C-alpha cells in the first residue's frame, strides 16, 4: 500500500521545487563495475516518511524504496532485488547498492513525503566505469566552440547502431566543469530524431543552450543508452568568449581616453570585463 501511495503522491508533485531540507551532496558518483555504492542523502525535515526514486537513462521513473524513520521499516519495490538496502535515522537516509551492474546506472532522488507532495534532493547520477564506454558509434559535434555571453549554441550527438533498434536508444547529456559540480541535463522536448536504413539505426539528439553565460562553460558529454549498454560521446568543450572591451575615461568633460581591455581565458572559461566609464579630475 505504501508503494501505491508514493506513486500517487509523486504524480501529484513532479513540479514541486526542491527545498534545502533535503540534501544530496554528491551530484555525480563514479564507480567500477561490481563495486558497492552508497548514495548519500541528509534530511532536516521532521517528516518521517521518506522515499528513493530512480530516473533511468531511458527517462523512466521508478520507485526504489519507501520507508518510515519513526517506525524504522522500509519497503523495496519488486524491481529492486536484495542488492538494494536503505540506511536511515533521523538525519541520514542513504541508499546502498551491492555488486553494481549496468542496470544500476541512473539518477537517484531522495525525497520526503508531505501530505500532498514530495520534496526532493537535487539527485545523484550513478555512473559505472567499464571497457567500451567511449564508442566510435557515438559522434559529437562540434569538438569545441567559443560562445559569447547571451548567445545560443546547439550541441549535436549522433548514434549509429546495427544491433539495437531505434526505439531502444536514448540520449542524455552530462556537463563537467572545473568550477562547479558535474550535472545531468534533462531538457524537456529534447527527443531523438531516428531513422533505420539497411538495418542500421541512426539517431540524432540536439541540445540547445539559450542565453549562454560563463557558468555554461565546460565539457558536455552525451550519454547514450543502447539496448542496456551505456556509451559516452567524446565530449564538446564550450568556452566562454568575451569580445574586446573598451574602457572609456572622461577627462574634464572634453577629451576621451579609450583603452581596449582583452579578456582573460583559461581552457574552459573566461572572466568577462565590461565597459566602464571613469572621470579624470
């Protein structure tokens, strides 16, 4: 009964904003295939009814477990076997996975159940290392691109498979940056465009980034699920590119002193400097 209630509450509250009372400090967790995983969650809420949900790489939402920290009992969904368990007390609500397999890859959300909604943490994406993660069948364009603040940019990911039909191919995007935590990107309406020619399925997924800013700089990998196999693209590096800027100084209200300021940039980002006006006495 608890499982059915949890599903009903979730459908009610998919758009509920995340609150600070649910914290998942690790946004991306990478392990070797077969290792054990502990996905951390810390809860400040006094509410005792809690849940774990998984968003698969095929964008299917699954209830993993529901539990009550007051009565200290938990219920796992039928799809999740003995390898899954939940450790919880008044603050901790950690999800443990033993002997990880490819089926475990996905984003895990910890939540607190209220009367008519669920308040979620920011999510933890669990990725497993394996041999053939970077595949020649996944092509990203462009390899790198400089983008000015406020502009839009489109990233493309192409997938070719002679063994997996198009309906079993899905694509997500992962952003890595030296200046922020890794994050998974789920873009509404970002669907694959697929066709099958001579038994080979080809899919293209485009990610449109509008109103680019310095925070958007980094390396974007497309993450492809192809009949249960997880493949990575080789990545597209976006570099924040500032124009040459002008410093205007006003002297006695009559003469202008103009100096061009060059932007400073490292491999992945730049610090923009904007037009300034100074008065000389």
